[in-house]
C-alpha cells in the first residue's frame, strides 16, 4: 500500500460534495461499554482538532456514529513485528502459479481498460496488475474493517498515534469530499483501502477519477479508478516506461560483496566488465544505471535493480515486496521463474533473534549503532565486518547460521 505520503494542496483532487453522501442515514448509536469510555472521551477531544482542520461537524458526526474501540486492531498492530518470512517464502506466495494464472486472467479481462491506463500514465499494465494481485488478490480481499473505527482506535491507543490521526483526518476529508460514505469506507485493519490498498493521505494526493463519474471510487467492484490511481501514483514518483524493475544476474567467483549496495551504481556495461552478467551469460541491456541487490546474501538470487525498483518502493519499502511486484509482473508478461536456488534450509530470524544478533555483534566489537530488531545498513555493515573477521564471504546477510556462529 502507498505509505507515509502527505497530501499537498496542489495534488489534492476535490470533487463536489454530492447530496447522496450527505443524506446517508446514520446507523444507530451503539451502547457504550466501560472499556469504551476512554475512547469516547478521546473522540470528543479529537472532534475539536478535526473541526479546526476544516472538517464540518456534520461530516464528523456521521463518520463517528456507532464507532467503537476495536481491540482486535491493536492486537494486530502489536503482533506484526515478531515473525517475518524469508524472501523465498514470500515469493512462493507472491508469485505463486495461482497468482500468476489469476493475474494473466485479470489482464485479459481488463485489457482495454489497462491499456488506456498505460497510455495515459506511462506505467506498464503488468506492473499495475501485479500491485493489484499482491494488495488484494485482484480485488478478492479488499478488507472489511470500518476504516474510521480502525484509524480512530490506532490514533487513540496505537504505537504511532500522530501518524494514524493524520490518516484519520484525511479519511474524514475523503468523506467530506463525497467520494464514498462512512460505512462503505472499508479496508484493512491499518486503514489501507480498496483494490490497491491506498492509505487516506495517499488517496487524497494521488487517487483519480478514471471513469469520469465524479467519484474516485477505489472500493467499487469496477477496479478502474483503483488501477488508474495506482498508475498515477507510480508515474508521480518517476516511473520509466519500458525499464525493468530489475534483472536476475550471475555474479563472478570472488565478487566483491561490498559493491552490492544501493549507493553503488554502474551501467550494465560497467557491471559486465566486473563479471556481473544476465542469467543467459550476456551483458544486461543498457536500461540505465543500476545497483546489485542480494536479498538472501551470497547464497541466493542476485538482481541488478534499476530506477523503477525505487519507484515501486514508494508503495511499500520492503525489498521483498518490491521484488514480489516486479517478479509477478514479469511472470504475468510470460517471463521465467527465478533461476537461482535459495538457501531453503535457513529460516527468517524472529524479532527477538534480530535484536540478539545486534547485541552480540556490538558486544564483539562490531557495533550496530543500536538494538532495534531492524536489519538496516548499519547492521548489515556490522555483519560484513564480523564475516570478514571470520574469513566468511562478507555478503552482509543476517542469517540464522550467522547468529549461531555469534553464539
């Protein structure tokens, strides 16, 4: 889903408020419970902040009629960081035979619409379909949570209260604009909405009315507005038409793993001079400058990634997600599966194990500059330094076998 993107005045589209949206009958008030009392007090205080940001009293009251604290949302928010999948487990699902088959079917069914979207925004139709496939299984699982209730709960009692209050204000603006009605505004537990899971601020800034009916309806069974909005979003962040997100490559024996980082950019020809070539043994075509990405270290697939990798990353910052969208789009186009073998005997580290690795690396003189359970550039560099000290290939991969060696 598009994340952490603030709407700007120049990019916000504001259709006229329609009578239907205003006249929607309010659902009955729900009996408050004692556990809900603090939440209801928060809503009263939040109402003043919302009105100060341009939300009308009528819009606010319709949106919050019947809204209650949702403990399940908080449970999901707090449990999401403990376990992660390995890249190969993620791709097994993201680009499964079923998802590829369904993607090809969705492309055939909506080809005319998708070709029109591609012509207007310059974003490859297969990439738009792949985002759709990963975000909602081509519209099958758009989320049934009441977005106002979920965002209000997270703003009141979540880890990122300020962020979710910003999203809640944006959701109220969407309702005030008349794009949908309060109880029709459904989505994920975290407030991502529609076929391609836009968060409210991203919706305000980038959603488009492709059908011309005066609504930016990303919830409809007709995916036109949602797919066009996704293309508009990717185009806004610099999508280069015809450029791949990345290409699987082979590394030469003795490759300098320190070169495998996002900051080191070379042309495919320059990479070929260093022995980095496509899986066919030939130099990769010159699609522009590229970096080398090793999502499973030296034991798995290697990719030469281009500017469009970073554009997809604006949708979701996880490398696995970007590779998932990219590889699924390639497969929908008829491309091959990834050739390299993955280290399937390994498993992903849990959140507590990632923190343990950071503590042990730091204790042994390879500081990770903090212990947060996130494997970022500083932890990767610490892993590389430890690997060098042990005579291992310094690929920077934080594996279970490495943690065992640290122990």
